[in-house]
C-alpha cells in the first residue's frame, strides 16, 4: 500500500492520480516547449526529444508532483 508519510490512508483512485499527473505533464511540457525547444531547434529530433522528456520527468519527480500532491491532497486522499 502506498500512502502519504505518517498516515495510514489507502492510495487514491487511479483516475485521480492520472488526472494530477496529466496536469503536471501538461505544465512541464508546455513551459519547456515554450522556453527551451526554440534553443534546441538545431539538434536532431531524437536528441531533442530525449533532452525534453528527460527534463519533464526530472521536473515531475522532484519539483512539480510533490507540490501538486500537496495542493490536491484533500481531493486525492479525501
């Protein structure tokens, strides 16, 4: 069972987890697409995609998802 630290609540339903993850991916990919991709235009497509997706995953894991989980905790773990 996965739960918040120091709680015994069950994990949230998959649709709630998927919704919050989608919000995080949308935010990250939109911001990176706007600010970073213009600077990567000269790189080969696969390298550009590897850099972009690596940054999206890193931002999600360490920055965005912890904050979104705290922001939506009442809805997620209701």
